[in-house]
């Protein structure tokens, strides 16, 4: 009986320590700064890649695509690469995400790619890298949520050719941020899970 009590005490202590560690450490995934600057990078950017799935990502990516399009001018339109929308993705998906009709009217088969095969971030990255190699893209900007950015950027840089320059642009979301995620139950859960995923890729890939 005493041994069982001891084992349970050790187990509870371990869980408490692990929980405390995650409480303080998980915010590490927000310790980064976006690297994309429109004035500096806009003219060279050939593709905007957005990892779909979170609220606000696609509208912000489309808005950024339009800004880059204006910057590039004679250099030609950039491509908007939508990854992970699912097998039934199409123009209706953009409407459903809140993209305005006037923005949708600017998109066509020459400047828009629906990548509808991938099911996770690693597959997103692999398929985008394959397209980048085929299209000879050398300058890209990644759009995704703040809690997802470090892992997504890390994986993309691992699979892209070394000469591809990848910049980042974060989609802001309420409750997600270095000093906010502790205060919302959903944000806390997502942040901790994402941190564990980040650790897995960081130390195993």
C-alpha cells in the first residue's frame, strides 16, 4: 500500500512538473519576428503560400497578394498558393472564407493554385516545395497563424531548395500571442499542442 502511494505521488509530481514546464515554455513558439517587408521584398516575391485551416489566413493572404501584385508591376503577377483546403476547394471556398468578390475577380488559373491533397503541415511543405522546384520560384512569402509559424517555417526551409528565399507574414488572431495565450482555454490548449509538435520536428528532423 505504501509503495502504491509512493508511485502515485511520484506520478502526480511528474505531471505537475510537466504541466508547469509547458505553462512557461510553450510560449517559445511566439518568439520570432516576421521577415517580410513589402517595400523591400514585394517586387521579388513570386508566390504567396498560405497554409489554410485557420480563421483569417486566406483573406489576409489575398490582401497581401494584391499588394505584392501592385509592387511587381511589369515583373508580372505573383502566384497565390493555397495549401490544405481539402479536395473540394475552389472559388466557392474563397467566398466562404470571406474573400471579397473584387479580389476573387483578379484570380485565375495563371495566378492561383489550389493544392488540395495535403492533410498536414509536413505534406503542405512537401507539395509546395515540389511546385516551387517545377516553377523555379526563388522568392516566397509564407502566411499562417502565429502559433503555427515557427514550425511551418522550419519545415518549409528543410524541404525547399537552399536557394529559395522564404519570408514570413503572420495572421493575427485574438488570444494568440506571446503574452496572451495563457488567458484563454482554447488558445492555451492549441499553443501547448503546437509547442509539442514544434519540439518533435525541431529535434527529430
